[in-house]
């Protein structure tokens, strides 16, 4: 394998965890970034020597700067940055708390900006930044205004950052994901709001129970393909969703 250095935010669960496990098993070195070291450390220890766990709150400029300074002590370069950390919480904007609005925008939009800023000096020609977005940017999902707006902003950021980094040979790709599930899924969602979200989605013609759902491990193949693309090839946006096979 190539032995690339791959930094992944939100690596203590869900897709981020699955990506770290897969890439490490395939010979890559993974830098696992997450807010809680208590949650992150046992996952990294189970992966082994190929994993470097580092505490990082992507909403904090100081935390991000410190995390990437820590990365540089072990890895002088980063080949891939996957901005995966996100907050998905359905709610009506008129009922939203301050934290739901502010933390959603900070995590989903500001976080990728802060991490990209700190990663770029450690990246060289042929490096790749993958920003994980959502199918809800393009579909009429209700109760997701903050999530959709912050992810749509991140997609625009990605497009313009790709232009900004063109001469450096660093590529930026948006991975627009559909529904996913598997080990380490977040359980922080308010169930009353989740039920209201599902009912409102049904009214919009989106039956979440019948839509395909990708296991995290299957979704990880999309990221494997992106990382393995030749340096002279660029994909601006890749959209993927689960497909029911029953």
C-alpha cells in the first residue's frame, strides 16, 4: 500500500471511525481527531500503531491549531484530510436553541475551514481534502435548515478552495453522502424531534424508512476510490446513497 498519512475529523464514531479502521487495515497511517479523548483513545488503541489519536474541537481555532501542531511532531506531511465531523440535528428554526444554531454552523462549516487552514501548510502536490456533505443539500428535507445551510456553505467553500489551491496541486472534493448507519452511530438526537422530522419528511414525499441506507463500511469505498485516484485527476463532487438490495 501507499502508506499515506490520512487525517480524519469526527473519528471517534460513525463514518469517521469506519474510515480510520479501513485505511489503517490497508496500510495507511491515520490521524484520528475528535473532541473526546476518552471516546477516541480506546478506538485508536484497538486499531494499533497505525493510528494516532489527537484531541481536537473543530469549532475552536486554538484547539485546531494545537492539534495540527501535534500532528506535525509525528508526521511532517499530510496526504489526505477528511473533514467528517458534523452535527445532524433536526428542528424547526423557531424552536431552535442558541446551541443548536451556533454549534451546528461552527461544526459543519467553520470546522472544515479551520482544519483546512491548518492542514494546507503540511500538504504538498497531489494531496487531497475531502469535505463530507449531505444529500439533503439537494433534496427537500424539512427541519434541517441549519444542517442544510451549513453544508451548502461548506460545498461553496470547497469549490472556491479548490481554485485557491490549484497552483499548489492540492485537490478539494465534496463527498455528498446519503443515509448511512453502522457501528458507532451518534445517539445524541432528541427522539421527539426525530419523529417530527420523519413525519414532515413523509409529507414531502421522502419516506426515510424505505430509502436505501449505506453501511459505513460500504460508504468507505467511495473515499478509498477518491484517495486512489491519480494526482492529475480531480472530482469536484461525488454524490452517493444506499441502494436497497432486498
